[in-house]
C-alpha cells in the first residue's frame, strides 16, 4: 500500500538555525499539507499546497515558514530561524481521490520530531 | 467547520464493540462527519466518513442520527491495537473537498485485555 514518508524522523537544532523537513507524498496525489503537534496538544493545521502554490495557511504559518515542491516528488517545510516553541512533531499529509473516485482522504506520514534547543 | 464534542476518554474490553460518540449539533447541510485516529504519536489515520447515511467499511461503522446532530463510531471487535486517540471532524467533504482537517482533543480509547 502506498504511503507518505518523512525524513528525518528526529531533528535536533539550535535556536535560530534553519531546518528543512522533507516529505515524499503518495505519487499520484496532488494536494499536500503540513500539520504540527506540540507534545500533549492537539494536531494543528499549518498549510495546504496545490498546483505549486499555497492554497490555505494558518496563523501559525508566519514568515518564518515556507513550503516548496522542488522536484515533483518531494514536499518540504522550511523554518528559517527556529524558536524554542517550534519544538513539535511535524506531520506531512497528501490527498487524492480513493480508488472508487468517490471521496478523498488525507494520508499522513509518520512525522518528524523537531527539537529546538 | 462545525464544532464537535467528544468524551475525553473511554475504556473497552478486548473483543467487545467500542462505541465512540460525537456531538456536532451545529453541523451544516453540506458538512460531512469524518473519523480519524492517532496511535501513539504516529500520523493520524483515516477511518471512515459519512454525510447522513450509515456507513461501514473494513475498519468500522459510522451511525449518524437522523437530525445529523450526533454520530457514533463503532469498532465491532476491539483489539489492543485499537488503543488510540479517535478524532471526530466535521467539514465540507466528499470527493470535491481537499481542505484542512481541524482536529480537536479527541477521545482516548483504551482497550483492555
């Protein structure tokens, strides 16, 4: 069964450093998302991406964040200057129609745990 | 998207049916009920969704009340691997919606041996 993959599984960085989180969505999907989950809190939407542009973003997704689909297979989330409060699990998701083409569902990756020191 | 209310936690014995309720009294006519679950900090996993008819798939059944103000997710024979946080999400859906998912706190289901 196809799946979303994410690398690295765990990233440790110093405050103020740039990080890039990588995701490989399911190959025939066209819609891509990033969510995050701070430890013990709920899953929060960050951004959605379609047709090479952001379709929706949350208040969390400020100028420090950016997304890119650099090569048609990877989908990346960049945090320019990390803060302590960026420490969280970051989930990538992709969406496409079910085999019956009757509905869509979002498939989530296993996540990248980002720790900012 | 309409707001949902779920119990914080529930217990279930292995092999028994787990019935997880969700209240969504402000649901609109074009909003679907989706259920996802998250097993121990893994990525959320789609379970099932419906508009107004009851739905069943290989994982679960979804019962939606006639007035659509509440629903119940049923895991017919719960196993230890079903221990997870279960999220009820209401949003415009079906085959044409690719919008964000808005997660609440969900219900922590613990399945006991």
